[in-house]
């Protein structure tokens, strides 16, 4: 009897295990969507963004996937999702963020003071539209401005588009190979940038966090800088680039997690200057965020560009307020540039309206006329402090 008993025990165990698995993978017949807490959020946008057509049959696992997608929009403090068996509805409870942000910012990037005043909204019209305006003043230069409107996650969240209008007036210092200042130039730049990215693969699963995009970017720019011979030098630049994007970035408990890779390549055409003509232009940018512990975030960022012409629009200036922080703005410049940033952040205090974090970061970068020229000088900086420094995120598309 010992043999048959053992067989029956094994069979019973397998049946119980199968029942447990099937219960964990149960599905629900859902007739519609019920939303609570949408004071600003447009319900039509919300339904379209989730991308599920009702009535639908949804597994339990879709609850976590729907919450992840809504939290990744970065416009909600919290989202709760559950099935209501009585009404046969999918129920979403939203806790909305305050997304209209005034900007009053001062910085001192490697010797150049910067003052920024403005405002932006990442959820304008309740439809995840980002609009904003800022005025910027670098040192004793005349103030400039930036205006932008963006759709960071258009449609079902798999497309993006935007337009930016800039006017920059700033003085840049130039340095020799020993870091000694050799002179300054005042620049007056105006430009408009437009981009549009669409899904590269069929949208079979709107809840899939992976995004593959392809699109185009166009830049129209006018620059003026002083010249010893003519009094001023006018440069007109047009740039058209093809773009490829991979993005699986997500937001968990207000912390970013995932990767985003953006690659652009195309041509830049310049006129009105000595180095005029049609030139190849390429750049690549990489973001990676990890969450090793609950209140910790590890951020890695890398950027590289290679441009054929040394007109103002194509020259990258290392240092200042971004790239390698702690060095004078423009400590090195050139048509080839590469830099990387590493940040370890620990969230010390998080409330509904405020977040304070300790940050340790390390930056390194090179710039020059080409790689061989750029690699002669590697600039590195390391610092720690308090605050919340965030690289661009899905609310601020990197295209």
C-alpha cells in the first residue's frame, strides 16, 4: 500500500499546486473604467493613455502594470488600482501631484552666476502636456528666455513631440591648455527646435514598459558673436537629425528606475561664416537609474557628440552648470565632446510638497576638435551636498 499512497499524495500535491497557480493567474471580465480623485486629470486622456479597450478580460497581473504606467507619468503622488466584482469595473484611485511649478533658481557654475525665473506645468490641461517659460541671466549679460511645449508621452504613452524656442545672451570665457583664461566672447543666439518620435514596433501591448521610438529633429538657429575684423559674425545653422530611442524608465515611490538611450545622427548646414557648408552631426545620450534600497537612488548619465563644423551651434562647451560641474563654463570646447555623471542619492525627507536628499556625485569629461585632441585633458570633479538634483526624466523628454 505504501507505493499507491505515495502516488496519490504526489497527485494531490500537484493538483493543489496547479490550483494555487491558476488562482494567482485569475482573470476578470471588466465592463468599464471607474476613476476617483481626478480633479485635474482629463478622463478621456486617462483612458487613452492606459490603452485598454473596454469591455476586456484582464488578469490580476495587469493591476501592477497599470499602476506602474500611471506612476511613470510622474504626475501622481500615488495610484491604487483594483477590480470591483459588483460593478465589474476596473477602479483607479488617483492622488494627484501639484504639477504647476514656479522656478526661482540661482547657481554659480564654475565662476559664472546664473539667475533663472519662470514657471512650468507638467500636466497642463490635465493631459500630460508640459508647457513652460523661463528667463535666464548669465553674469552681467543681457537676460534671455526659453519657451517650450512638449508631449512627453503622447497617445498611449509610446510617442512624444515638442517645440522649444530659445534666446540666449551670454559671455563665455576661453582657456588655454594650462587652464589660464585667454579671453571672452559675448554670444547672442536664437533658435527653435522641433522633434517628433513615434513607436518603432507595433503597439500590441499598451502596458509594456519598453518603448522603442524613431523620429526626426529639426533645429533652426541664428548666432551672433563679436569679430575683430567685421565687428560681428552672423552664423545661420539648420540641422536635421534622425533619432532612435529605447526607454524602459519607470517610477517607483517617486524614484526613477530603468534606462533610456537616445541616438541622433544627420547633417548640419551652416552659412554666413568662414567654416560654412554641410557637415555630419551625431550625438548619443544614456540615462540609467537604479534603486538598490528603498530610499536610495543611483543615477548614471553619459553623453557624446561629434560634429564636423566648428560654428557656434556645433561647439560643445565643457564645465559650468552641467557636464563636468565645478569647472568654469567653457573650460574646454570643441566639436567632439564626451562626459559622464555618477550620482548616489539618499532621500532624507519626503513629504507631499517637499523632498530633501543628500547627493554624492562624480563627473568626468573631455572636449576638443576630435577625439585625439580631446583626450589630452580629462576633467574630473567630485562633490557632496544636500538637495535634489535630477537628470531629465519622462516628464522632461530627452529627445
